[in-house]
């Protein structure tokens, strides 16, 4: 297992000297005699959009839970946002943002109440929260909805709000677990434009998706098969290496090798 | 080809709170032929599930009527339930029963047995048969979905309703699933399937694009693409984020969206490739590539959404 993390000639950014926000070596998780995550090693650099791809059951969720401080690795070590994933899980949780595929805001709270709740959990002070809330809502064009119950918002707005809440406390890195499932194609693109804005503010993005065109928006992607990282590079380089026209083709070529049932 | 599903002026609304009202389906009519795969494409909340529930007799429409397999959805509820197989959007099998127990349970509900129709589901069941003692709740992704399809087929229906069968499923499992549907179609099955994945549109005989309870487009995939007449270009350069903003400011830009490694820009009359290239060169983009392209179904969907007025910001 040796993922290639050298900067590639085709990469759009000069990545040679950029520090890592995630660094893991031989990260492994076993459940009984089943190895869900099998000695994976990789780095995610500050300010990049890192796509974490894999078939259902390849081990993505298990790996992500370890990175977020929700699950102890069986073997291996690493750091996220500068904290040790085996020993400093609480510190990791404070320094990351997380948005799950299931809509995670409270439907029966108003827009501003949701922001206050989550910002409060992350330890932000009330005054700071109030100022930033207005700034955020103005930027999103949501000011008129400040007092609206989240339940009443269209799905696309809810997702944009959920993302904004996930990065409200200015984490070093945000984890997005299939953030665009079920939304229309225009909203899906507006969501990615929001991701780009976050990146321009210096936030690192770690994202899983089943939309292969979205893999193309990532600076680099890794593809997991049977608990291992089988490929890691920029989308352009992966397509070149595998002589494929699209990321969909790259994915299929790799995932077809899976031995364990796609589940 | 005889008609398998005939829908006439069906509509449905729901009350929201005390005073609110959502029109889940605006009145519409549609005929689906025997042996046709008809794809319903649209985001969450578009009205897809409501339509499935009406056609499977789980919900009454406000207005209109429909026949499914020749039976009236208002009068022949029992007949329809024997005729159709339904795979709801949410995983609806018994998590604490094994794979085999689930199948036997559903077979019993329809007065049949697993053995009686084994040949009919064999093609799909063999994928999961090695795990037949495993509890359904311990399966994941693709396998759950194959089991759900087997359970929907166990009484040998003639018409299949699949509500987002591939949502959240990886591209390889999705392809396998569609291969199975193709084989069912070859055997004469009529299939109405919904999906949020635009690339699956190409696998359907006809598709309906649905948004906020209305069909904004309905045709064969080829014909829908042919109706997209605006010039379309794929553009990439070194700074994709700035490129998107600047393309949208281009005077002949109709709309522009990120599309994987390229941006797709559709253009107004008056545009020329030289003019577009000149505009971008003056803005100092390096590694600029521009080439014409055929619209995808997703391009069509977005253009139709804008024409119909997207209701979401």
C-alpha cells in the first residue's frame, strides 16, 4: 500500500510545501476478524478539496469515523488538524466541521436558533455568534429567512444552511458525507460553488460522493476498494494513468476488482 | 404496443400546517407502454413518490383517474396489488429477518412460494443467495437493494414501480442494477423507475423530468437532447472558480454551470467562438480549452428548470 502523494505536474496548485491537515499511516480498523479499513496511508493538504471515493462497503464510513474522532483505530496512527486520532479525539471534534448525508439541522428551530445552537456547542460566545450570524445570512441572501422555521425552507436552502453551520466555527477542515444526495442539478452546483468559497477562505474540504462528475471538482481523489486505497491522485492524472475518459470509468475499473461483496 | 399504465389528469395536494398547501402533483396525463422503461427524473420533493403511491393504490388522487395493467386505481385496488411490484424509496424489508425469511414472508403474503417463482427471480437472487441466512439489517447498499427487488418480484408482477432504487448506491452497483432491469424489460416487464441520477436517463426508453409537481420535459432521451438548441461549449482553464464567474459575465452567456472538469456554457445568438476565446484571453486565463459539445440530459434538465422558473434560490 503506497498511495502516491507527490505533487503531480498536472495539478492546478503548487502543492510542494503545503502542510498537511490530515496525515495517516497504516490506519486500520478490524471488527472481529473482518478488516473494514486495511492499512491506509495518505495526506490531505491544507486548502485542498479531497474526494474520498469507494464502492458501498469499501470502508469509507469506517475510515471517516476514525478521522472525525468517533472511532478508535485498531492499528496505525495519524493526526487530524494537528491532533492525534487515537489520543486527542475531543480536540479533533472541536477543530473539524461535519455535515452528514442525513439532513442534520433541527426542523422545529428557526434559522438563527439552529446557528446559535451549533455555534454554542462549539463554544463560540453569544455576541460573536450574533454578529457572525448576520454576516452569514447577508452573504447567503437569507436575511429575510432569519426567523423562519428550518422545516419551511426548500431542500436546497436547507443544505446550504447545513453546510454554513458546519463551517460556522471556522474549523480547519470540514468533512462532507454525500452532501448533495437528492437535490436538483442546479442546487447541486450552487452547493459546490459554496464549497469553493469555503476553500478560498482557507478551509480544507474532505468529501465523499457517488456523483462522479463531482469527483472532478476535487483537487485529488482517493478510491477505496476492499478497505484499501487503490488509487490516489488528481482526477486528470488518474484518467491518464488508467487511460479512461471519465472518472466514472476510472471508478468502475478499480471497483470491479473488489473481492469482498460490494457490501 | 398496448398501454400498460394510463394516467389521466391526476393531481394531488397536501395541507401544510393550518393554512399552508403544497401542490405535490399538478394535473397531468401520461401513457406508458407495455415493456417500456419510463424514468422519472427529479430532485427530492418533486412529486415522484406521490405518483408512485397513487399508482400503487396507497393514496387517492384529488382529481383524475388512471389504469394500471388495465385495472382502475380507484376501483380495482386488489387486482392492482397482484399485478404490480413496488420497491419503495425507503428500505422497507424486515431488518431482523434473514434474506431468505424476508423472501418467504413476501411470497406468503401473495399466496405463493419462493420455489414456485424461483426461476423468475433467479437472475437477481443468485447475487445474494450466498448470504441467505444473514439478517437483512446486516446487509448494506447494493445487497439490500437486490433483496428488495427480489421481494418486489416474488409474486411475478407484470409492472414494476421502483422509487429511487439506486440512491446512495455506488456507480458499479448502479450499473448492475440497471442491467437487471434491462433483462426484466426483455421479458416484457413494464417499469416505472425514479432516480436523481441524470446519467441513468440514458438507460430509459422515455423519461419525464419532474420539478415541483410538474413535468418540465417528457420524451425519449434522444429527442430531449435534440430539443436543446442553444449553442453549448465546454470550457476549462487554470482557474476554474474565476472562470465560472467570468463566463457568467460574458455578454452572450445564457447560463453557465460547473460540469466535472469543464464548465458548460450555453450561449445566446450573436455569439462566436472567436469572440468567446478573445474575451477569455483578454482576462488572462492560461491553459484555455474551448470545444463544442452535445448536451447531456443534465444540461437539458437545467435549461428546462430555468425556463420553467426554478423555485429554489
